[in-house]
């Protein structure tokens, strides 16, 4: 029997502010109504693409296409920011297939569309979007989850896609309503592990937690970027950055920067970085290693944001 994910559905969805039509059932996409801007189809995927700029055993990248091969899962072809063709393996696991659609495929597709992506989780505090960025293990997803548990809407996890409107307003697009978290982070916040829906890919320490409440479905204007760091220190600190420090943080946390270089998008993205840096606040939040300071981080962040709002 054909699995639920493989059924020919031709259903309409919405993701990252874009309308999608799909041959696949995509539970974590929002329902959609409009004419499709993106098509996800089941079909034959070639073994090679034309004129690849980079090629290895797992993927090939050209100016217009991205080919991804995952043994035991599928071959994926992402084209011109408009189309994803998927050729699943007969033994493909729904969870893994879903993960690559939601993850790498959509991430590359949005980059092809010219959207700027930052490593970070986004929440909405008093109507303003805050991106929490940082290296893997810094605690950005945990902080975002804790804020959502306090009633602050959640916008996206792990990767935040930015869209600039004609008047140069910076919008953060809603991602998928899921948190990707380490088991110890979930337990630290006090959430019952039985409420976690599934293990994420092959990493037994990382889980997928579906967001059932507190999810922001519409884009929100970006207000601030917080770079979260874990260092050897005694207390949580928060420092506002200016000038080149702001640009440096944006560059350091740009998602798939090597792809942008290969696609010759550096100049356009540099201009976007400069524009963004001039319009938002950027902070560095440092927390002590191996010490639970989540409550202190949140208190300091909320206090600073409240002061900014009062000043404005």
C-alpha cells in the first residue's frame, strides 16, 4: 500500500509566505488557496545536472539547479526557486523524506529565489520579530521554545528567511511549526518527552516537537538580532553592537554562504546585509557554559527590549 506521504495529492499549501501545490501530503505546511508559486512533484530525477559549479557524492549545484541524492531516501531536484522534483526510494521512510523536503530542499529553493537566510530561531515579542542566532549548541532553539512557553509567538526555528519589501522594510517569513531540539534541552525546560512526536533523522539526541499553539502564521517586521554565545564566564551579559560589528554578526550567521559565493550572489547579499544592519538592533548575549541560566537570559532580553520600545 502506498504510504500517506507518497499519495498523489495535488494539495495546496502555504510556506514562508509563498503558495505551494504538491503531489505529496505535507502535514507541517499551512493550508493554501492561491495559485501556486512553487510546485512539488513526484517524478524522475536525473543523475547529473548541466554545468555544475560544485559536485560531490551527495549534491550538485549549478546556477539554476540543485540535485541532492540521499541513499535509501530519495533524489531531489530543486530548480530556479519554483519547482522541486522528488524521486523517492521504495524503502524511503516518511520522516526522513519529510525532513529533506522541509529542510535542505526548501532552504535551497528560497535562496534561489533571492531570499536572505540567517541561522536562527525567531519569536515575536510585543509585535516585533526577534531572531536568536548562534552556532550549533548555543541554545537558540531552547531559548525560542522557552519564550513560546511564556506566550510569545514562535515564527521559525533554526533558519530564518528574510524578505525585503519595496520600501526596504525587512520581514521575517513564518517557517514550519516545529522545534528541533536536543533531548536534554526539552527536559531542562520541563516538557514531557512523551509529547515529542518523533526523533529527528538519525540523531537520537535531537527531536522534532510540533508546535500546537503560539505559532505566528504571518510575516513580522524584524526588530533585532541576538547573537547567543556560550562562554567561560560567571554571569549572563548583553551588549549592543554597532557599525562593522553588526555587519560581522550578519555575515557570520548567513545560511549556506558558500552557495551564495558559487552562485555569484555576494554583491547583492552584501547590499542586503548593509541595509538590514542599518535598520535593526544587534546584540551579543553571552551565557556561562554548563550552567542553567535560561531565566536570567530571558529577563535580561525582555528588559532591554522594553527599554528600546520606551525610547522609540
